[in-house]
């Protein structure tokens, strides 16, 4: 698996790059699969493609604290990310892994690998709900995906030193909740992995058998997506 370890200067660029990597693969610019990792230096909120911003996000708190709100190209509910939250994205090939065309098998495939690698360092990590990883029934990772014709992007979060109070401040209770949440508020539902950044990265790289580091990335496509989508209120605050 190729690795792109790249955090771009702005949150809009970082959100856009995940989608650009999928688009590049789909257009034939890259054939090999890829793992990208990045970490936001400052807090941001990212809502799912079908999310209602007003339903899921405390917009006034975000504006008061100058925390930006973005809409990603994949599904799921809103997240808060900040330093201490490692973000990852996988671009996976259907030709190599045809079983991933079934969404439930895609979740199973990715999260099983992640669970196996993380549980060696943090015993008790397990898959929970549809697309979470949890430790002692508390969420440590949320994930979502975007499917195209030939490739799949699977991306998500790994919390290891996240200031968890930010989640309670910026997000309302989600409209869709997994059974294992049992109605708990964010402060009782989410926790950090008992690992440092190096250990989390090591587990992630081992899970995906990283064997090549790359430095090139789709700059033009990323820039176009930033300008046409991720800096536009018409996209980020659209009504689902």
C-alpha cells in the first residue's frame, strides 16, 4: 500500500484532497491503492453529504469560536476534528477487491483490519455499530465511505489525544444513533485511544501494509474542488 502523509495548509484543502484522490484514481491517474493520513492543527466541523447542518451542528457556537464547518463527499453524521485526531483515507480498488461493492462487506473489511492492528496495542478495541470502532463501548473512531465505479474511498477518524469537550460544544445529539450508544451524550460516549500518535500511526500502517511513501498528489483537482465546492456556502450549508 502506498502512503501519502500530507496535511495541507487549510481545512478546505484537506477535505478536498480526500475527494481528489478518489477522483484521480477513478480517472485512471493512479492504479495502485493508497492510504492518506493527516491531522488538523485547529478544530473544525465536518458534516456528512446528506447532513442537515442546523440539525447536527451548534452553528452559533462554531461561529462564536471561529470554527469552520465543511460538508464532505461521503455519508454519515457530523464530526469534530482537531489536533489529537488522526484522519485517514483509503482509496481501494474494486478490481482488486470486488467484494467491497457490497457496503456492509466494505465496512467489515476495513474495520476488521483496523481492529486487529489497534487491539494489539490497545486490547479491547472492537467494531461497534455500522462504522465505528469502540473501546469499552465508547467510540474512538468514526468512518464513512464514498463509492464510485472502479474505486472506493473509505475515510475516518482515530482519536488519541482529542480535546473531547469540543464535541459536546459544537455538535447536537446526532439524528441517527447506533444501538450501543444507548442514548448517551457525547461526553459519555466518545473517548480517546490510550495511545500516542506514533503508536496510532504504527497500527494504521501495519493494518494496511504500507510499503511505499509518495509525495505527489492531485494539486490541480484539489484546488478546483476547494474553489468550486469546499469554500462555498452553497455546498457546505446546502439543505439535504
